[in-house]
C-alpha cells in the first residue's frame, strides 16, 4: 500500500509498505525522539522542526500487492505532492506518464447488493443498472 502522513506544518510524507498500515505507523512513531532519526524521514522532520505528525489523519492513498508496482505508485504520489518531507523521489518517472497513471489508477470497490451478491467495479465508474 501507499500511504500519506500529514504534518501539522501542512507538509506530507508519502510512503509504501507491504505490511499493515498500523504496523508501519507504529514504527514511524517509535522512531521519533530516537537519537538516530535517519531511519525515518518522518522522525527526522519531527526531530529537526519540533513538528508533530497528524497520526489520526494518515491516509491510505493507493495499493498493490506487487512490491515493484508499489514503488512506482509511491514515486507518482511523491511527484503529485511536491510539498513533502520525503528524502528521495523514489523511482524515476517520466513526467508525461504521471497524469495518465493517475487517471487509470482505480481501486476496485466491492459493493453488496440488496440480494446479498457482491459486485466489483472501479471507484471511478458507476455500476450497471
């Protein structure tokens, strides 16, 4: 998954993980206040500025089960949020690909019908009537 951590200064951190979001957030939180903040850009930013991450506003912004696709999506979202605290921009992504990828990045939505059936459709499409 790709996630976004907002800071009280309105900057964001974009990250990726193959584990649970709660587990990864706990790691970021534990690193704040440690003398070696280079393990996390979030902790480095918090330690250098005194700012606090807004843990209750952490957002899941994209997902994929394949590690390389997560890296690509992370790089795209870093580019889409230029006011970030990330140390790196991730993979090199051609500028021309970013709008196209954003347009086609659709998460499936599972919707249960009144009959109890489950239908799958993209979050940017409408189900058939």
